C-alpha cells in the first residue's frame, strides 16, 4: 500500500508539474533589451518578439533598460522570477566582454539559463571623413606620425567597439591611441561624425546608414568575411592586419533555474521564428546573420567567449576607463 501510495503521489506531482509547463506562457512575456531603443539589439528584439507573440499566443513586450554597458538589464533579468515570462536579448558585451573586463553584480553563466542564439554580426572600422586615410594601412601610418592626436570612441567599457579597437591597437602597435568611452553607441557615433573622436568600431547596423550617407568613412570589416551590405569594403585581414576578428553575437537568456521544459519550449519557438525567411531577411538588412542553437550550445559559447576575452584583457592589461 505504501509503495502504491508513493507511486500515486509521484505520478500526481509529475502530472501537476507537466500541466503547469503545458500552460506556459499564461501571461505576457517581456524581453529586456540592454540598450536604448533604435539600436541593433532593440531592432532584433522587436522582429523576434512580434513572431514569438504569434507562436506562443501571448503578447511579447520589449523593455529597454539601457545603462552600465548592459549590466542594469542583466542584473534585472538575473533577479527576475525564473518562470520564462522575463527574458533578455543578451549579447557579446553583457555575457562575455564586460564580465571579462570587470567584476559585476551578476554572473553571466550561473545567473542565466541560455535559451538560444539569434544572430551574429561583425563590427566595422570607421573614421571621421576628414581623416586622411582610405584604408587600414594608411590609417596606421597616419596615427603613428602623431599618436597623441587621434582617439577612438566606444559604446563603453567592455563593449565590442572597445575590444575591437584594443585588438587593433595590439595588432598594429598603436598603444598610445586614446580610448574615449561613451554611454552607448549613439553618442559615440555622433562625436566621431563631429570630429571630437576620430575612429570607431560600431556594429554594421549602426554604421551602414552613416557610411552610405557620407558621414563616416568605412576602413575595414573586423570579421572573417566582407558584408553584403558593403561589398566593396575589405576585411582588415585582407589589408594585412590580423587578429581583429570581432563578431558580435546576440542570444536569448532566461533567469537561472527556469524549468528545462520551459527553456526547451522557448528554444523551439525561437528557432522556428528564426527559420522564417521574412525574419531572416529583416535581420540581414540590419547587418546580422541568423544563427540558431540549442541551450547547451549557447552555454558552451558563453563559457568559451569568457575565456577568450579574459585573455585579451590580460594580454592588453586592459582596465575600465
């Protein structure tokens, strides 16, 4: 009788648990974006959120929590209820670069359940149009003649524009190139256009409209291949500068301890959204290549990226400016 009772209670608990998961989601889902509205992260979240809403039959709300190079958003999601209704569109800065550079109030591995990759996109090296260099080698020569004259802008410490520029410095011996960190890409781009700073490594999404409009000059793609959005702009590697390959990746994360059935359901829905040709085209128009994954593959990527960028920090003796 006792054995039968135990089996009954276990089966009842399993049924209740499975019913709870089957009901997910039972209210609107929020995707927290670690940057201001209008950027690449925000655009991706809105494209994905609209389609997820249709699939999951619940509204998907985009909540922009910019600041502290993504740390404000990451802390918020890390502390949210682990029920799958609060997610984050994290990226290379929030889950690899910034944690590699400085101690934060969240752990990019322990405080999150990876859901799945969304896309990746290389950064683009650009300069103010008045800088008298049309390619990377000319730029290196120009800066070496007056190393104290030139500076580079970034979206903040521990962001892709910061690390890409530091890799460029390490690869070319331009150690004196001054770093000017901003609170986001928008003010950094604005000052590079205005000539207050001279060089920047923004995302393709951010840079392409200004390059096409003549407000910024593209020097090279900091990735393994040219971008179809700017097919005439060679990679830095093609120009003889190796080691500056920074591909920003974007992914969906849930708070740690979110139940595996919920994570798996979200992963399946996310991957189905990303297989939609219209979604793929929209992301490509923003300079991003769609890339799907399992939760386990994303977890491995985050762990590998942390190791990679910690080595860059140690080699360059980088500190938050």
